[in-house]
């Protein structure tokens, strides 16, 4: 009887403390939920910010959205630990130990973050630009903290870790508004080369709806080598960067038709075979 009474007395004495602890746990959960809701709301707001209405670049939005979310998450965790009774002086070592453990466990992920920050500040590529990477090519859709996503001309979605993007060669076809189109053309050896060159240049210059009138250099055609079956020209002309494939396709057709109308032959590969009879 005395033992049961002592248990009851202990429970009665500890009840206020347990009640306070439960209240702190519930309050901590509420703080965490509110923090997550606010973090996600801020993340969505930053992602949904109209580029035309502010100075916020489309390339920056995904990264800034993630940064704001993790800052709010860290502040929320700090408030949760304070509510649970953890001394402020002990929180920094806790965060430091957690950061060290995460760094060791997620070494590759941290390299992606570092590469993402380099891509963000140095800007070798931006959202909307067409780029050629070591293992993929396409139009940039998003540059995040961990990865870069792009869509190929065939509509294939590519998800590339930032470390691979940063460590490889980046060939950006969308950075400049103009590009030089180069095309090799072979003509037969009995062709008047000066006449053929004039036909090619006139054809390039006549395509005013596609060729830039104010270009760094005028349309040109150079004899570059003597092949097995043809004399080869290298044609060069500056074009607007947009609708590239349509523009270059139409120029190829026009050059082919112009050479045909001028009776200039584009020869097939030929080989001369000499047969010798034995004695």
C-alpha cells in the first residue's frame, strides 16, 4: 500500500513537468509545420515571379527559391530546438556536427552545389539558350542548386548533375544573336572556278530575308582543297541565330538550285580503274 502511494505521489509531482514537456513538443511541431508552410510558400512565390516585371533573372529564380527555402528551414529548426529546451550555446555545435556528417555523406551532392553556384555567377549558360554539353544537348529549362535540366530538339528531357556540366566543355549556340554558317561544296574539275565562286556568293547575298545585311564580314566562298573527285569550296555567311535549321536548310537548297541553273556540276565520288591483261 505504501509503495502504491509513493508511485502516486511521484506521478503527481512529475505531472506538471510532463504536461509542460508535452506542450513544448506540440508547440515545436506547430512551429515546424508553420515553418515548412512558409518556406514552401516563399519558394513558390520566388519561382513564380514574373521576369518582365522585376530584375529577377529566369536563371536565378530556381536557385534563389531553394536558398530561401533552406534558410527558412534552418531558422525553423533553430526555433524548434529552442522550444524543446536546448540551450542556444549547444545548438551551434549540433548544427556543426550535422553539417560535417552531411558533408561526408553527401560529398558528390556538395560538389553539384558548388558547380551550380559557379554556373550561377559566371553564367556560361542561361535559361532558354541552346547548348551542347559532353553527353547531351538541348535548350536549357532550369539551372538548380543540384542539377541542370534541358530539352533536346527531339523533345527528350535531360537531367544533368551540375558537376558534369561545369567540368565539361560547354558550347553555347544561343548566347550571341548572330552565327556564321559554313558549308563545304565540291564542284567538278572542268568547272570555271571563278564563275562558280561568283554564283555561290551571289546566291548567299541575294537571300536578304535570311542573311544579315550588317554582318562582321560579307558572304564569301574560298577554294580550300582539291579532292579526289572535286574542287572544294568553303562558303561562309553570317545569319541570325534564331530559326537556324530552317535558314540553313533553305540556303543549301538555293545554292544547289543556283549551281544547277548555271550548269555547274556537283560530282559524285569517282575512281579510275585500269585493267591490265596478263601475258
